[in-house]
C-alpha cells in the first residue's frame, strides 16, 4: 500500500497507454497478416448483396389472342407482382390460379407451371455504408428468362355463351351444378369447357372448394343411355346384330330367368330394330344387344373408344373412369346386360364427348386438345400443337349408321326439345342420358339423385361442333336429359350460330334477328290456323304445295324475314312429297310416320324413293338425294 502511494501517477498512466497501444498493434497485425483472407471475405460480404431477378410469368390467352391471365407489376417495387385474370370468372376452372408463392396451384397454371414461370436471373449489387446500391458497380450475373405464353384452343366468345347458359340452366332446373364442353370433332380442339357454379380467381377472400373443379375431366359417373352408341358400334362392327334385326314386341320389362332381376323400359314400345330402340332409348333392347355382343367384344370396343383411361396429360385433376374386365362382366348373368345401356361402367364427360366426336368424324378417336401453341415473350411461335389421331375405332359405315340413329333421336325420340325454331336449317343429332347415382354406402341406385345429360352433333352430318351438357341433380318434375340438358344444348348452339364471329359462314345466321315476328312453329298446324297465327304476329307468310296441313317451313332471309309454309298431308299410308324440302323437314315428316331414312349429298331434296303418293309398307326405307342450289 505504501509502495502504491510512492508511484508517480503520470508514470502509471503512461504504462497503461503503452499497453493499450501494444494490444491494438497486435490486433492489427493479426487482422492484416495471419487472418487477412478471412476478414477480407467478411468485409466484401458487408459491401455486396445477391438477389434473384424476377422472371415474367407467361400469359395465357384464347385462340384469338384474348388474354385470360397476365401480370400486374407494383409501381413502388418492380420486383412485386400480382397475377391478374383479365376475364374474371370466365374459364377460371380451365385457366386455374397462382398461389401466394407465385407457383400455379390449379388448372393450366399448375399443369404448365414450369413453362409459364420461366427462369429467374441472378444479380450482384455493391452497397455503400448506408446499404444503398452503387449501380455503377452492380451487375447481372445471369439474366431472367421470361416464361412462355400459352395459347389455348378455347374461344372466349364461345366460352361466354356456354357459361351463360349453364348458369341459366342451373337456376331453371334447380340443379346442384351443370357442365358443358364444345369440341371440334375433326381436330379434337376444345372450343369451350365450363362448369357452374364457378369461382373468381382474382378474389382474395372467396373460398374455392368444389367450384374450382372442372367436372368435364374430373367427374366420374354412370353415363346411362349415352353409352348405347358404344353397344351399337360393337354390334354393327362385329356383325352381331344388323340394323334390320327386329326385336319383336319387347313389352315393358325383360326377365330372362325366374331368379333374375328384370330390366325395364318406361313403357312398352312394340317392335323395334336397333335404330328405333336408340330413338326410344330402350334399355330392354340394348340389354339384349349387349348380351349378343358378349363381354369380350363390348369391353374391347369401350377400351378402343377411350373409356377407362385418361385422355390427355394437359388436364388438371382428370379421372380415368372405370370399365369392368370381361371376367367381371360375366360373374353374374345381369352385369353385361346393364353395361349395354350405360350401367356398370364409370366414365368422364371428356371421354364421352371424344367418343361421340369419333362417330361424328367417321370413326377416328382424336386426343382432346386444349393447347393450341406456345409463344415467347415477343410473340414468336415456339411450338405449335397438331391434332393427334389416337386410333380408328369404327368404320365410316358404322359411324354413318349411328349418326342416322342420333338424328332420329332428336327428330322423333327422347330429345325433341333439342330441335330449334331459331336455326331450323341446322340438323342436329344426339343422345339423351339420365343415370341414377350409385350410393356407395347402400350399394343401391338412388332414384332421387340423377345426372341428366345430352350429347349433340351440330349438324349431324359434317359436324362443326360436338357438345355435351350435364345437369347434376335437377329438381324439377321433368328430370330427363332431353328435358334438362337438351334445352341447354339447344340454347348454346343458337348462341353460337347467331354470333357474328362464331357462326359457320355457310349458315350466315349472324344477320338474323332471333326475336323476329316469325319465330313461330307452324309445322303440324292446319293451313287456316297457321295463316291466322301469322297475321296476329304480323308475320309475312306464303303457302306452297297441296294439302290442308303445314308439313315444313322455310325462312326467307331476303324477303323481310318472311316464311314459306309447305302444305301436304301427314298420312302413314302414302309417301309424302319431300322434294324441295330441307333435310331437317324431310326427316321430321319421315319421323312422324316412323320411317327410316338414308340420304346422300347436302342442300335440299331433289330425288326421293319411294316417290310421292306411293303406298308404303312396314319397314320400308326412304332414300333421299340432296343437292345445293346453283
């Protein structure tokens, strides 16, 4: 203690300062010499930053360049973006949605996420002491590559027509939902595809759930009577049942053994051949046809049509459906028969519409196309998709025979409500279906829950469109496919044929006002009653032919939208005069007297056999030759 008191305080401070200097010198030496590289790396890390460069996501657009999905940049921060769906709810189940992480979460946004997303770039930036970027010293190490632009086969205008009619149909028939798809049967291009209810992909609050489900590819159901074309195709293609084979006086129900559970129709139809059974949608006859065809042939025909397997890699959530193997169909004496009229098989709407497209185009199964082409960010073509023929399923002759049956279904069978007064020159063909839902818990069919459907060809020959409509659980008194899905199909086709950009040029219907005074149905009326009705509506009419009843009508687009009414006699005993009529009108008259028709050519009828006023005999076939004017 005495020693400390004798120390010079200034000397102590000097020693302390020298010690601090020595420590600092040592630390500097350690930093600059032994650990030089370590501290250089740390200093450089504090002065530089690396970051990813955003890659512009590719657009999704319709076949005509109308944009469905695009990107909206944040003006305050160019690296922040929002995926915008410029058409709102329209085609949202097809296009899909992008998640918060910028990755496609559903629909085509998910299926083609990698191609739409592109490749992000990489940037090294130098920063000052306040962490501000020194742009003169910063550089992009790797540039961002924008995603490709996806061009769909969808037509925005047709999509809008389809979605509008589905929404109206759900309200009218008090249904759970409704779906529809329109296809070009020769290329497989999907022109419109939708389900209702749907969702708004721009909404941040709306829950999606089942509304995002594209039922056309993701719904599996028993097709019911729409499957009868497959049974007919198997019978015709293998020569098991000819078109002329008559199933005599079938009655209402068929019970093939004492222990069997009977198969029934809605009421007795009498004598029927295959075509008439298609017209009346007879389960009894098609159960018998399936029994004659056999499990192996019917199974192979269904597989060749594409049932039981996915149709494409381009659809999000597509199901495969299911068809039973031949050994499964023959485990009992009933299952094969019920498959003949669309039970014991699970299909998807896309499988069915492609099968009907094969019938429309002459027997070739096409792969459904939703992608038309890919383009780069500058609009240059990168990849063009071409139609893909999967296989020939049936011969042109078999396809033509089935098309004739499908026309008679619309003209004189279960789909009469499909016939359109607004486009009388468009001759439809198609098939209705009403399938009871199978309850997995009770293992029985629920008669209160049904899927009603209609698949139509427009027109039935040289079809421009094949369209399928499904109505899930309609709650009106008339639940049949012809009374629910059929009218929706008709309104979709009317919308297409009256649209200036969609209507086939040969029909030139865009210039016609669908609400003109002559939008009346005169066929079947007596001449004086038709005249009185026309005068009350201020509709200009003129009469041609002899007889006291209107057998057909022809609208004159060049004469104030007037109508020419063809007079004749509707008698099943003598052949009516069909010359000069459209095919639609001729088939309607033949249907009224339950006469099968074969025809060649296009336009109006120039020759017929039997000739006018000849006596008719049961089962006689009417042969018509058509020719266009000029």
